C-alpha cells in the first residue's frame, strides 16, 4: 500500500465535517429521548430497556456496514455512499420521533417512540462507522490522533448546539415549552428535531462533496495482499481496549438514561414527566449536555499536544479519572446551576473517549480491513450499554431505591475503573 500523504487542517476538517451533523442528531436523542419516552408513558425504571434498542442495533449494524464498506466502490467512493444512506434514514427518524402520538392507532406511543429510537440509532451507525474508517483510510499514522481529535472537535460543536436547541427555542426565541395536550411533546422539542434533521443532511453532503477517497488500487501491494490471505485475527490492542471501553460506556449509558430524572427529582422536586418542573429539568439537562460536549470540542484541540508529551495511555487515564470524579461530585451540590462544574470534567473524559481509543487502535489494523475492524470495535461500545440496559433498571429499583442519582454515582466509579484499565493497553505509537 502506498503511504497516505499528510493532509492539511482544512482537508481533515472537511472529511470530518459530517460528524457535526451526526452528533447534532445524536445529541438531540441523548438529551431528550428519556423525557419523550416518559411523556409517552414509560416508567423511570424501564427507561434503560427502551434505550437497549440503541446499542443492540449498533452492535448488529456497524460490523455489517464496516464489512461492506471495505468492499464497496462506486462513483461516490468507498465510505461516502453509507454516509448519505445513513443521513437520509436518520433525518426521517428525527422528524417522526416527536410525532409518535400522531402515528399511534393501535400501538402505544412509547413503543412507537422506542421503535423510532431504534431506527434512529441504526441509521446513525450506518453513517458513523464509515466516518471512523475514513480517518484511518486517508491519514498517515502520525496524523491519526489529529484526525480523531478533529472528529471530536466537530462532534462537540454539533452536540452543543443540538443539546441547547430546545432551551434556546423555548427561552430565547419564544417557542412554546408546553405541550398542547397530555402525552404530546412540547413544540420547542419538536422543532429542534426538525432542525436537527436539516443540519445532519447538510453536514454530510458537505463531506461527500469536498472529500475524495483513494481508489482501491491505492491499497494494493504485496504486503496488504499477504495480510488479506492471513487468518482474520483480532489485534491485541483491540482486546486490551475492551475493558477500558466497557467501564467507560457503561458509565456513559447511565448518564444518558438517568440524568434527566435524577436532576428533576433532586433539583426541581419533580417526578411527573408532564409537570412544568420536569420539563424545565429536561431543558436544563440539554444545557448541561451541551456544556460537556463543548468542553470535549475544546479538549480535542489539546489532546494531540498532551498525548505527544505524556503519551496516549496516560492522557486517556487522566481524562477518565476526571470524568469519574465529576460524576461523584454530583453529591456535593444542592443548586442545579452548579452542575455546570462536573460537566467540565465529564466533557474532558468524553473528548478523550471519542479520540484516544481509536487512535491507539488504528495503527494495528490492516488497511483493507479498516471498516470491518472499526465495526467490530464498536461492540466494545454497545456491549457495556446492553449490559447496563438489561441490569441497570433492576439495580436502580432493588439496590438504589429508584433514585436515579445513585446510578450517576455508579457511573463515576465505573469511569475510574476504566482509567485504571487503560494502563493494561499496549500502544504501539505513543503520540
């Protein structure tokens, strides 16, 4: 295989720009899905079961998409056809999800909402996996950390706006924050999903138009051909990263599922999803999620410099430790405004989670199998979420007395465990 040429900052920006749109839609889902499902009738201890559909579909979809994207070549290239297909499907799900009650004739809206959550996440994965592979396709090894950090930067920008949009529409632009009837979604949330669909499509089209892919023959030489003929072997680094990923993503799943009910209960004294206090809590969670994503965008610019000085493993371990301590610090505050403080540490962890494991992994993967390996590595993200989804509700109900704040404390402990597991990983390129 010919060595990939170094790319400029703006070339890397353009090839990663579609991630801004993907994360815009993902942020809307993360910040609002729990309260939407509760509005449709789901109980708090059952939320993790509905969220299960996201990692299950990701576990199935990403390896398949990775396998076929390795073997696809047409006028759009190798990865870009999947960007577009995923964008169209995700945008459709974003438009339909807040309108689930109008689609319900014989099925409860919460089950329609859960089904649309599954479709949305599967569609996001169709686009997301090839974007990960594209960085490794296009960049030389010495630019991998920069490439994945650029994705983190754009993920952060998209997620900030996506997370804040319901609050901005409801508090600054005068869009109603109250639903027109029981079991319906407030207009500020509905319009946010519509806008997210438009942003997602536009961002991915930008990447498709501005980025060209190397043709199949670029990867053909004796070395890569011999690698393909060898038995398919999981790289050692991937096995070693599994434990780190398990602890990290178990914690993140708890955050996405339980932050809204935890903050509503402890800071707004609200447990009824239809109440004004609960909706106010939901909008504030969007602000908090936007903050941690904004911090991750800033950290993305610093990660390559820090990793070059102290190494990628210590960088990731430090970030996860800060994230874990930040979750634990939720116990220290009694005013919801101060929750901005722990979101800073969580944002540092999130920025590293989105970049460092992929940078450590990319150098050990055969170029012609980049898509399928990145898809398989996604199981290190989906499996811990599935485990949490199956058992998290039982843990909440039987061990934590239905107090979702305790699930966030558990997330902090798990993230610190992940920091320790990072030192078990063998990183072949320490920068």
